[in-house]
C-alpha cells in the first residue's frame, strides 16, 4: 500500500507527466486520522448548503478533520478550477466558469452561521479575468464585514500578474491579514510554480506594506521539494526585506504520482530549527511544523500576531 493517491490527475497538464517516485510510508509525525466527528459533518453540511468550495477539500489538506471539527474552513472563491498548473497543487486546472455574483453573500452567510471569529478567504488563479478576480474578493470581504462585523478576515490571494490595480482593490477592502504564499525557493519555481515569478510575488507583499503599513502580511513555503537550508534562510531574509510579519513553513505532501515528487520528509527537529532561525530574523509570528498550512490555526495565530505587535511596539516606546 502507498500513501499517494493513484487516481487520474484532475487536469490535463499533468496527464502527460511521467509518474514520480512514490513514498511508500509517511513518517508517524505527519499521519492524521480520517475525519468522522459530528462537528465535521455539520461544517461540511453548511458548505454544501451554500454551494461553496473550500481549499481544505480541493487541495486535500491533511488538517481538514481537525479544522472542520472546530467549525473552521478556508473558503475558496471564484470556482474550483484554476488557470495555473503548479506541479505541487491538487486543485483542478482548466477553463473556469463565470463568476457567481451571489457568492460573496453566500460566503458571508456561511461565516455568520458558523459563528467564526476569524475566516480565511482564498481563491483559484483567474488569469482569464481582467482584474484577476480582485473585485470579487473585495466584495466578499465587504459582505463578510456586513454580515459578521466581529469576524476578522484573512485573505490568501493569487499573484494578480499583469492585472494593474488589482492588488490595490483587495487592500482597499481592508482585510485584517493579507497573505500571499511564495510556496518554494526561487530555484524551484520553473518546476514547482511555472506560471508564477518569485520576485513578483515578493513585490506583492512589499506593495501591501507601502499601501497600508498597519496591515498584517503573511507568506509561506513548503519544504521537502528539493530545496536546501541556505535557500530557505534566504527566503526568510527576502520576506523580512518586504516587511512580512508572519511566515509559515510546512511539509510538502505529494497528491498523486503525476505531481512533483517529495524529495524528503523534514523532521520535527529541523522544523523547530527553522522556526528559531525565522524568529531570529525578526518575524512577529512563525509557524513551522510538518502539518503547518497557510490557514492552519489561523484564528489563534491571528490573536498571537496582534499580541506580538503590541509587545514589540511597547518595547520600542
């Protein structure tokens, strides 16, 4: 038995890729139980009622059982089909459909029904749209504010390549946290994230701080793709140069034989070492564990992030 799904890839770009080596057994530290709790089923029912997609399901997140049991879900707007074909990602690629004009309100009502203190809203890449879907994301933020004013909002955005003014639309809607993931080190972009550009993504994060220095920014990478430690440390330095507040680091898990191969499983001790290094470089918050994902424990982490800023400001005064 293997731990890697053998099903056909969910988009044609991966169909012609050669099968990658398959890891026969995941280490004990990243094994999780299948979700079965009543609270998980309740969250799932709310998602189905409002016909919403979640990155939890589409990206086959290993933490779905834990998060949904607590009523936490990362909303994935603008459909379930991405215009990119990143080799690490399990989200479908193809020609997306039309945007649903009622989706922002549906997301807002789901947030209200779940009683969320903190919500993460992400999306597929929509290179087919003039603004990359920025206005749709901004409208979703505004509808959530109206329906659930006490909920803090985190967005995990695409890179809006060649979409002038798109980033500004999202920032002007005033999310509490702006997250855009670098995903990997620059050397691996051509293989892992071929439709993206490392320095463009870095510039997005820097630009957010130029527009609104008070807005929290966040970014993350996966390890186990073939990167070296020094390359990871350089990414940390680049993110701090862009004044990013919060960095996440998690283990890459291969969704199928057609996806990028796992180079290795990084040990918990190595993750702890990376976390210490990141804090040493000045991040307000760092989450570095094998199961860390962008939105894992996002609500609790946001409270810790705010407290860390307050402590730093107090120490500087």
